[in-house]
């Protein structure tokens, strides 16, 4: 469908699609098998300037926005969301600095992220604090001109590979969510180490590790914003990045749909291609319709982020919820149409189904998205009385 993209937006799509076809497609099965971080592809994306799509020109970026970033993520996701999340998660680590960092922090950290010379990561989740983010136990205690950080972050995308980390820790345990603060921590900081690379169901090429802080001293200048605004930083960041998760679902589902249409044209049963059977046509029609609806909603969420609309949090959560549920349904149905072949690693769709599941979990489970949407609807209803 024609979404009225500018020539520059079309160029981003064409460039990223070319990289995905030439660099990801030939190695995606190998990357899934070896679980090797896709540095070669990351470097190609960096050389193409794609890490700086959403970063302003004054900080070394291209000066575009959320929508353009989503267009790039969508093309990568058609072939492998393990690669696309490695790319997108750098933005998750960069957005706290972009949205709430001071000028000195932006000038120091955003240019190397924009160039792709350094990738970023975001650390919030802990073993007992995932959906209940206010329950984090990592602490940051002021000691003169430094904060001493202790704790463990779990399941952090790009953990161990990234050079720049935006993390959230409690500076005042007595204040609950209002006692959290955000910090920038560089990889080689003493007292900052990593756990083993996790073995995962899907997105195996991406790196997921613990971040371990043991008396890790961070200059007070590395605090993002001021004490006590860590969860505001987090929620505002998620508002910007959840369309990026949604578009991973759109891209993944589209890649699966493309694969099943090609397969259904070639596979024959009862003397004709299975795509000629009405049952298969209906399944494919439902998939295509849901994917296009998810795409439209996600583009709307990205544009809402670029316009800084008051509806951003609600629409962002809607896009993440709907598009990732679509991705799970589509990939499951695609495996069904492939039949026994779909269950075999020789074909890409079993990987797509495994990869899809994480989309309903990370950056806030889809149950949490429903909470966010419901709370906004209640507030809107109350304001109209």
C-alpha cells in the first residue's frame, strides 16, 4: 500500500532491504545455529549510516525520526529479528540520553552511537523485576562526586557487546518508583562485568547477558536527568521504542507470509498447487490483512512519536500489542501450511516461529501493554465527565 513516503524514506527502505538480502539472508541459518553476534552485519549497517537515523545532525546523526528508524528495522526483520533487535536495541540504550541527557552527555555519547562505532544497551530488568519494574533492587549510593552501584540486571539485549549502557538503579529505596535514577555506564568501568551469553529459544544471534555491578563507581555527571526520575526516563523511552518492537513483528510476519506464498505456489496436493485450495487462500488472506493492519497502526505510532502527541503512550502500546500478537499468529499458521517441512530446520519458518515469541515478552509483556492502554482509556473517560 502507498503510505506516502518521501524520497528519502524510500531510499532508507531500499538501502536497508539491499543490505538485508545480501548480508543477512545468506547467513541467517548459520547465525541461528552458531549463536554468534552479527558483528559483520552490524558494521555494514554502521558504514551505511543507519545507526544514526533518529539522532539529530548536531550529534552526528541523519536527523530523521522514529518512522524512518522503523522503516529500517522492518526491512531487517523480514529476514532475521535476531539481527534487527541487535540494531534496534542500540536505540533503546541511546534514547534515554537523547530524551533526557544534558548537552554534555549528548555531545559525548550520541556521536559514537550514531556512527555505529559504539553500540548501546538499556538495563532495567532484574530477576525479580520484569513486569514489576518498580521492584528493582540494584542500588546507586552517592559517595562524594560518585555513585556506587551494586546489583544485577538480567536478560539485557546487547549485553557484553555494547560499549555504552543506560541503566536504572534505586537511589532512595524508601520512595519506591520515585526513588529510581538513570545512569550512563561505559563498558570498561571497574566493577562492571557480564554474565554468560544466554541460550535462547529464538533470536539466537543477538546477545543476551547479565550486567553485574560490584561497587561500580560512576561519576555523578553520568546521571541522566536528576535523582528520582529514572522511571520517567524509562517510560518515556519505551514510548519511543515500542513501535520499534511492533515493526519487528510486522517485518517478521511479512517475511513469513512471503515465504509461505512462494511455498504454496510450488507445493502440490490432489493434483494442484495448495495455493489453489480455498482453505489455504483464506489463511493467507487473513494473514495479509492482519499484517497490513499492524503495519498501519505501527506507522501511526511512529508518526505519533515524531509529533510528540499526548496519545503516544497509548498508541505505542497498542502497536506493540497488536503487531506482535499478529506475528505469533502468522508464523504459527505459516508453519502449519508448510506442514512437516515447516517443522524442519532446513526451512526458515520454524526459526521465524521461535523468534516471534520474544516479541510478546520483551519491552513490556503484552499483558503490561493492555494495562497501559486500559489505564489511559480510564483517564480519558474520567476527563470527559
